[in-house]
């Protein structure tokens, strides 16, 4: 588990707690903050999952990972060179 997965899970749980506190105290702004924090936590956790998947793929198939990286680099280079036209 990487730091993004851990931080995302922590924010997800903290957001749920914040939502519950907002609901118990009838504080709508606290509840909305909790929803936003939970969503942000889930997004960061998903980013961490994606990083782990890429890392695992690169370990299993290093040549494929290099080829994919080169392809993405060429595509970005082509897109950036067209911006100047």
C-alpha cells in the first residue's frame, strides 16, 4: 500500500465521521465538508491504486512498460508541437 492509498483511506473515513457529526449536530456545512472530504479521499485512493497497478505491470512486463512510455512520450510530443502552429 502506498502513501496515496493510505492518505485516501484516511480521508475517506474522516469524511464519513465528519458527515455523521454534521448530521448529529444539524450542521449542514460540516456534513457537506464531510462529503467533499470523503470524495477526495476516494479519488486519492483510486490514484494510489492506479500507481500500484502501473508499478506492478512494469515489474511483470518491463519491455511493455518501456514501449508504452515511449508511445505516450511521442504522442505528447506530437500534441505539443501542434500547439505552436
